[in-house]
């Protein structure tokens, strides 16, 4: 399943990716004017307006002995979308791991384990308030879909140049992080290490005559 998604977003099969991408964008655009139920029902009606006449045509050609009678959509019917037990376990474990990682990261950012990371998170939340005012969730979903189908291809075509820019940005961020860590240590110096208690001196025993 993951390999098929990667093939789609990297446009390895241009025809299939074009159909999927166009369908997603058109479907999301329709949701701006129509309800979800209307879009879903009309989408299936459009598909069946093609599949039903095609099936009847193949049956008619089989009656007059022009076709062998094979099902025209056997390829789609034979494809098994079910998950095996091992695949299901891997998917569930991956989802649980993502949720646990998300919760751990949120706690680390909210309760300021690292001042630099929490500051970046605070800046992101502040910018998202303006994004929420200007756009809605459906616009963001459409933007994510367009980026998912365009950015991987753009990265593959300009990989060397993008990697140089990313290295320069990471170097600048590392320098900024070091400066903020130094300021944090100046404002909140670490506590001095606790001195280990000295053992009591042993008194010499007096010899009895």
C-alpha cells in the first residue's frame, strides 16, 4: 500500500497519478459549494455511468460471439484490498507509536524542556492563528493535497540545490540554538553539584592493660 502511494506522489505512472490528483482536487473544490453527501453520491453516479454501460456492452458482444465473455473489470475485482494479520499488527503498532510520539513531543514543548524548541512551537502557534483567520480547514486540505503531489517531484528534480539550502539553514539554526542555550544558562545557571558528605573520623581505640 505504501509503495503505491509513493508511486502516485512521485508521478511514476503519469496517467494514474493524473486521474487521482484531478479527482481529489475537483472533489475538494466541489465541497466548497456542495455537501459531502452530494459530492460522494454524484461521484459514484459518474463512475457507474461509465462502468454499467461498459458491462452491458461487453455482455452484448459476448452474446453475438464477438468477445470471450470475460468480465471487463476483472482486474479491479481480483485485487485484494484486505490486510493480513501481520500487516494489521504493523499498521496498528505504527499508529500507536505515532500517537505516543506526538503526545511526548507536545508535553516536551508545552512544559519547556528546551527553550529554543518551545519558542519555535510558540511562533508556529502564533502564525497558525492568522492562518485560521484567513482560511478554513477545506482550503488547508486542498493545499496539502496539491503540495503532496507537487513537492516530492519538485524535490527530486532539484535535489542537490535544495540540500545545499537546507544545510545552510540548519547551520544558522544550530548557531541560534547555541546562542539561546547560552542565554538560558546565564539566566538560569545550573545548580552546583552537591558535595559528598565526609565520613566521620575514626577514633583510635585505647589499649587496655
